């Protein structure tokens, strides 16, 4: 996956232009702070949550460059409407897509391997309609578009991954925060199952190690966890409004392990209670130590 960066050139006003660099440029450079490793934004509506999270992380242009083909990977797995919190909030998705285009993306693609019938999932979740309005290329995944890649993991030797995911310049992983009956939670690490082909049911035996094996080879550029609504029980499919909590929260980080670890707070779990996240941290999938990550918390309320 390509990683391209660019430097913005800012033209100073005429008064500033005649001053020495030591007075105008160097001072500003030293005054700038490095962006946090992760951001937790709360008490806002979807567009405001996304905008503030990306601002705190240094802007979408930190991650997306002009001309990039970007995959934004939501959870579209279930035939549920957005109020039931089984799929990614479509308004969060739209806000992310728009920021990608503002950063210069050539194309934004949206797709997911669903559990229920694809057309119903794409329609009832409101993701197809909303993402298309935001300018994305929305498609159902095709069985002939998977490519087997070497994994060389502890339990997985190779696996099929959707080729449009592999060929993208950048990937934004956009799961919804949910309870899960098998893995306790489904967040960023588990959301990547939606680009895996083959017999996904076979992954449920020794799930934690297998998901870590495969995810190591397909880590995204940026992870944004949608917790505007959180499914706190009866996941991953849900269906009961009583199991949905309006948390109005967004968690974002370039590190998938740090994002997932932070999101465990929504459920009252620690990393030691969720095996696949713990193994991911122990086996080097984190960009930095998630226990020592610099986390910026913003309350929009």
C-alpha cells in the first residue's frame, strides 16, 4: 500500500515576507505540537465528531494525498437500520468520505462482505444511499475479485483478500463499536474480516490468533471507530433498541490496536479481557505502546 506525503507551502502576507525567517518561520515551527496518537471526541453529532477528530490528528491531508484511491471500509454486515447500531452510522461515513475528497482523493470506494443478503444490508443500513450522495463508488463484493496472499502467521499460512482493498493507495477502517457474542467486542481489528474471502467460519476456531495473523498483513492507514450509537448487548447482529446506547463518541488513531483498546472503555473491558486485542498488542501490530499512547480527549458538549 503506497504511502505518499506532501508539504503545504503557505504564502505569507507582504509584511511578514520581509521579516527574517528566524522571526517568522522558526518560531512557528517550534510552537507546533505533534498530533496525538489517538483522539476521543464525545458529545457531538456525526459531522462534528469526524471534523474535530481529524483536526486534532493533523487533518485528513496527513493521511490522504492528492490523487489517492481510498477505500473506506465500514461495517455493512447486517440487514439493520442505523438506529439499531449493527452497522456503521451512514452520516459518520459520509463525513469521512467528504474529508477524503477535500484532501484530494481521486476516488473513494466503499464495500463490505455482508453476513445477510448484500442488497438488503446496503439498502437498510442507508450506507449505499448516503455514501453515493457523498461521492463514493459503492459496490457489492464479487467472489472473483479476491487475491490469495501469503500470511506466514502462527496459524494461517495464506488467505484470500479483496483485491480492491489490496490495490488501494490508502485505507480508512470505519467500524461501529459493538458487543460480540464470540469475541466480546467487534471494533477495528475484527472489522477487517469484511475484506477477507474464503471460509470465514473456519476462523472462529482459535479466532484471536487467526485474526491477528491475517490483520498483520492488511493494516489500514487510519482507524475511526464510530460510537455515535453503541450496541452493548446481543451483538453483532442486534435488533433490540433497548441494547443500543447513544454515546455520541468517535475514536480515531492511525494505530488499530490503540483505537480498539480505547474503545474498550465503552464496554467496561480491559485489554486483558479481550484476547484478540491483547494478542495484537503483544505480537507487534501496534504502531506504539497502546498503554503509553498520547490520547487527546475532547468534549464538544
